[in-house]
């Protein structure tokens, strides 16, 4: 009787309608929620795959395309600046004098960034320059031994011998066979030894006055920069995770005492002592300097390098070992089209070797490699306060953004808010 009453007044029919409508409505909500969740997961997956793809070897076009798309085109070189030559740029960015290595015989320009396999890459640039210079002279019928003066306009042989001796490397020069001398030096560049039977030598090209020895491997030799931007010209650089590069610079330049260095580094020993005196709480009343055998903490080093970096002028005065590499190489101005990565160095370097027609290069190890692992560098960031991490993130923001690096690979803190 109760059901008949509801049925008679139509309530039961309405309840069925409401029930069906409710089920339909909830189903729609579930579908929408699932779609949103799937979209978020898909976006994260796409982002992860993009980063993985860009950071894998043989993606030079994609890397340069990201750089080109991300750069503010107001920062690129104007047509007038390209025509005017390199001198105007050096007045504004003086460090380009030592950073840029043009090899015009190969239509190539390389920007050297400290702590990114620059010893290996600079050695390669010098090797290619000498090889092509000698080949060109020989093809033109020049007798190198009889026309030594002509050769020395392109390669300062006496200066080269002097620089080698200063670095403990002796190559005999009997004043007659320039070919023998150059072949020996080319072997040294390729294999880090005088000949196949001699022991390995530590060759650090940064210890040489390269621009004096090889006057054409000089940024100012590019009198018309417009040629650099032709489709045939390769503008190359290698990059590295900003936090790993910074940690590597600390380990080798500040975190090593003078007595433990392979080669003397008086400048960085003084920087280390300066950081010690400024931030440590050592007793300086004693007669002996307590900072002589003291290694500052990574946190104190970070505090030191961050000083004055709130302004463009302050960043321009930074040591190039920890200056952002986007600044060192002025990446948006030069629109680099060959971008190698330290993380995929062997594969990227191999392609560069093919680009410059070099097949016999010792690539088993990077020259001057410290042997430290990524986990060793990551460990340094565990004790850094959030404020220092955020300031580093701001300093190296362009390095992260333009080359698809993630801060989470070194600092993964849920509490970090920058």
C-alpha cells in the first residue's frame, strides 16, 4: 500500500530518474578526472622524455633549436656588430679574447668553458689549426725548412719551444728540420707523449700563451663576424650541469691544497686563503698563517662566489671557472649550432672529431679529468641552506633554462621555495 501511494503520485518514477541522472553525473566526473590526471601524467612523461632525449647524444639540431627558441632575440648580434668585427665585442666582453678559438680553415669557432673538458677541446683546436696550416703551405709548394720565416708568421716556433720548456716539456730543435719539430708537437697534442715510446705527459694548454704562439687562433682574427653566421660555419661549445660544474671547480681550485696539486696554482691558493680569512673562525693571532693548510667548506665557497652577483656588472667580473657559461660564451649572441654535453662527452666529441677530419685522437679519457663522480658533487649540496640554493639557482638560471638542465638532479627538497 505504501509503494502504491508513491507509485500513484509519481515519486518512484522521479526517484528512478534522479538515480539515473546521478549515476550519469558521477560517471562524467570520473571521466573528466581521469582525463585530467592522464593529461598531467602525459605532460610529465613528455617533459621527462624530452629532457632525456635532449641530454642523449646526437641531438645537436634539437639542442641548438631549443637555444634559438629560448633566447631573447634582442640579445643576438645586430647586423652592424657582425660587420664591424670582433674588437668591439672584446671591449664589451673582454673574456672572449681567451674563450673563443676560431679555426677558419674548417669554418669553425669553439668557445672554451673552464671545467667542461676544455683542455681536451682546446688541444684539438690547436692540433687542427697546425695541421691545416702546414697542409696549406705544403700544397702551395712551400719548403717549410727553407722558408722558416714564412712558417713563423703563422706559428711562432721559438715561442712554442720556450712555452714547452716552461712547462717541463723538452722538444729538441736543431734549427734545421721544422717538419720534425711540428710532427713531434702534433703527436704530443694527440697522444700526450713525444713519441710512441715516450711516457705520457700532462699537457695543459691553458698553461701556454696560445694566442701568442698561434696568432690566427685568436678571436680578433675574425675581422668580419658576418662570416661566422653563414650556414656553413660551425659555432661549437660544450656545456655541463651548472651545479656539477660549480662543484668540480670547488674541488679542484679551492678544495685542493698547494702541496697536493699536479701543477702550481698560486692564484687559486690565494683565493682559498681569502675565503678562509673571510668566513672561518680560525685563530689568526698565532704567528703562522692557519689558512695555509685549511680547505674552506663548500658553503663558504658558495658565499664567496655569490658576493656581488646581484648585478650584471658583478657577474661580468666573476672568475670564468664559476661564471655562468651562458655569459662566458655569450650564447644568445653567437647562436651556437653545435652543442655538446659533458654528460654525453664521448659521443659528442667523436662527432666533432669527424667534423674536423681527425681520426687518430686519444679519447680514452678527458685531459685533466679529476676522477670525481657525480655522487661526490651531489653530496656537497646536502649541507647548503635553502637561501644559498635559491641564489645559485637565480645566478645560473639561464644555464639551466637554455640547455635543459634540472636543479632537481642535484637538489631535491620538497621544502625548497625559490
